[in-house]
C-alpha cells in the first residue's frame, strides 16, 4: 500500500535513533529520544490551502528536521510513517 498526501502534507520515515552517546554509553530503547530527522517518501501537490497558495519546497528523498511533536503516525505494512504539514518541517539537511 502507498500513501499519496493531499494539499501541503508530506509523508516521512523516521531515521534511526542514536543508540550510543558521544561518550560510548549504549542507550536502552526506552531512554532514546524520538528522532527529529526523517526522510521524505511522498509530497503532496501544494495548491490552495486555507485560502493561501502553498508552493512545495521539499521533494522526495530530502532529509529533514521536523518539530518534535508534530504530525500523525500511521502504520503501513508494518512500517511506522508520519504525515506532517510542510509548515512542521523546520529545515532540510544537506
């Protein structure tokens, strides 16, 4: 199954969380922070959203940083994805 986002929405897949600290301490899964970096899997068409014209500035394959508690998590074929509005994306990682 595939997701096709509508309007200014974007489908993301989280990047793996760090399992060790800089000092070499291995973190348990429960103590790891939710990752804020993700890879874009699908991008909506943009267009008129809430009376404003939205131009999509991200594309499939971009790695991005997003707001900590943004979006809606969905499970598709056993994989956890997140759907966010483009405005919840803070930066593109180059």
